[in-house]
C-alpha cells in the first residue's frame, strides 16, 4: 500500500527553524520529483519547493527563497524541508508530494500542520 507520511510539524516561534520529513512506502521514488506544498485557511494550495530525481535540481517559491532548503535521500525514500527565519505567514498545512511525469502520476501525503507564533 502506498503511503506518504509527513512528520515534524507543530508550533514554532517566529524566527525559528522547521524541519519536515516525508517518508514514502510502497513505491520507489528514485525517478520521481518530490516536493512540498502548503495551504493556509481560505487560500489555494501553493508550491513551497520541489526537487527532481537524478540531478536533484531544486525549485523554490519566491516567498521562501533564501531561507529554505529541500533535500532527498533516495535510499530512505524520504524528502526533507528545512525552513529558517519562520514567519507567521508560513502558517499552513504542509503536504508532501511525489510525482512522475512520464506518465503523469502523483501521490499526496495527509498533511502536517505548521503554526508559527509571533
């Protein structure tokens, strides 16, 4: 059975650091792009960051560039997200995503709540 399980969410102080993990089971992510999305109440889901297979090329939303790092460990079927200098506007449910482009297919995690207090 395919599962994407996020961990590391919770209450964090503004200016602090967050590290999220997502472990995939039932699939091999070696050739997949892995990423993190977030959704705040009343807002659309948006990409935070993603990382490709092979070359591990990264992509970040403008709002998190310079303070965010995404990484992966294919041997552990895991993707990580580290965010520094957290802001209250980072508060959202964060979702793990794994996708292949040929053919197009993707999986989503259940989400983990991140709340940044001021």
